[in-house]
C-alpha cells in the first residue's frame, strides 16, 4: 500500500529544491524580467509624483531577484529619490538570500530595506493590533497568493493601504495556463491541507470584479520543460512532479491510478506542447495591475 500523500510544503527543504529546479527549467523569471523591462516603467510612471520618498511594499518577496529589478526601474524613473522598501517574507532562508543579494548589488544607496519575517496574514494582524495603517505608493505580490488562506480578504486589506496614485501589482498563473487545467481537474486529489490553495488570474478577476475594483491585465507567455517527468526514476523529473502537484514524493506516494491520470493530463495540449522532442508545460502568467 502506498504511503499517504502529503503536501510538499510540509518539507521546506524539498520544496525549495523543487522550486529552484522549476525556475531553472522554466522561462518564469525571463518572462517577468521582460515585463519589468518593457512594461513596468509605464505602470510606475506616476506613483512617486511630487514625493520626496517612495514607499514600496513587497508581499512575499522571496530571495529578492525580481524585487531588485523593480527597484532599479523605480530608481530610473525617480532618480535620487529615497525609496523605503519593506519586504514581507516568512522564510528565514529566503530573507537571508535576499540580504546577500542586496549586499552584492551596487546603486542601492538611496534604498532603505526593512524585512518582516512573517506571512501576509501575520503582518496584517500585527498592524491591526498595533493600530498602524501605513500607506504605500507601490505594493507587489508576485506568485504568493497561493499561500494565503483568504484571497479576497488579503487583496482587500493590501488594496486599502494604497496611496491615491499608487498601484497594486499581482503576478500569478494565468487562467489559460496548464496549471489551471491540471489543478481544476485534479486539485481536489492533491494533499493541499490549508498550506496552499489554487488560484489563477481567472479567479482573481472574479474577485476584483465583485469588489468593483479597476484593473488592467497583461499576459506573459512562459513554459517549463517537463520532459524529465516522463523518464521513470529521474530525480529532476520527480522533483518537478512534486512541484506541479504540490505533493511530497508524488511519484512514490500517489495512488497508481491518480499518477497515471496526471501523467496523461500533462501530455495533453491543454497542459503542454511537444516541441523539438521536449514536453513544454504551459506556464503562462498574468500580471494584474490594480488601481487604488
């Protein structure tokens, strides 16, 4: 009898291993970087108008790679202006990597960093307890909404912290990605507990529409090479399967029938395309920019 499936997030070391492999095998960061280079300048064009300091809040800042790219664009738009960059990130390992990255990066003299080693919910609870309501010129939440318990409440709270000409930028998987297909079909079979929930841009648009909020959507094409997932016993393939299903040791612990169905689903055109002998999973992203 197969051992019971458990959430990948119950094993942080394996989670980060599979996450790093996902980044190495996907065009996720390249897609985001291209957006930051080409389209972010227009998004932040008026967030700092007339201000002597710009306040930025990064919710789930991870190891800071994309955060520093965002900061460079804000600096380019508002040269010499002081930037207060607060980061909410629950993982001590990620915070430490972020600090290392900052230490190695030049041109950050005018940026003041503050790290909060806590979840978005813990941050909100602490601010409410301290009766603090800090306002921000730019808030971004990149690939983190899957890890909050109540997405509408989280969006509502952080949206309430926006200054008049601020923006709230959210990046998450697109409603037309392979993730949407895989998770809508099999999500209920995966051991999510309450550590992670599946949400795509299609869900977020519904939430924003029902809250009557104004937003723009930018679609970012991205893919992930999952060819190794179909090689029996391949270590990288097993880690990528863990990441796709958010399940620790999926290929060893999933019931054979579920494993078989998921592997079949991953090959379908709704999830992946075959190109040059490779299986490329549709990892399309959506950037949603929400107005105050």
